[in-house]
């Protein structure tokens, strides 16, 4: 994550910002739910964003950064989107969350079991052995394959796991 680039765009994020990668079950209407669950960056839930789906998510969660997933980067940027999950180039002034980004997947929808928050924290802290916390996104991924109920349960464990990892990092800094 290029924190300074995000800050220049007015996007303020904590250490280990939480984000869901890809689409979600039911494919839309997730922004207020993700905000309620405590994610730092929310999304509409669709696999291929349009300016309309992004604007709907933005209106539903006006106090969080809203990420677009896929779609036409030029059209999304023209609609006001500043954070796009894509492998395509993006216009100036837009942050591309692409395959080269440093991401620690705390919850993977492909895993059979819903993880415990302590296990999520342990995964994220292990990722910090290789990368500084300020450069890493904490992500839940591949949740579209789950039911909406199971996806939400995974997100709850994910958010709590990130909270535990952040507490550990704060404790570590305090003890220095």
C-alpha cells in the first residue's frame, strides 16, 4: 500500500486496513452491511462495478472509503471512485488495488471452516514477519462462494482478528 498516495487523495486508513476483495454473495447492497460490521473500506459487493453500483454503495456508506471491483476504470473515475480493485491501468488520481499490492488474507472463503478471530490475528501477524504493517492490506477474499450468512460470519471473525492484531502491534510499540 502506498499510504502517502492514498492520503493525497483524502483517503485516511488505519494500520492494517480491512478490505474485502472480489464480489460478495447476492452481489449487491453490501456497503452499509460492511460499514456496520466495521470494515475500513467498503464495497457494493458486485463482481463488475458500474458507476451506478459504485455510486449506490457510496450513498449507502458515506463515511467510509468505497472500493470498486472490476469495471471500467475511466467510467468509475469519472463517477468519483478513487479506489479500484483491478489489474487494468487506472486514470491519474485513482488508486489501483492490483495484483502487485501487499495483501495479507486473514479470511479465505475457500476454507471450509469459519475461522476463529485468534487464528485470523495469527495469520496477519505472521505476514508482518515479511512486510511492515503500514504497507499491508488485511483482506477477506473469495467470499462470493459462501452464503450471505456465512460470508457475514467470516467478516465478523476477520474484523475481530484484525482488531486483535492491531492491539498486539500497539502493545509491541508501547513496550519499545
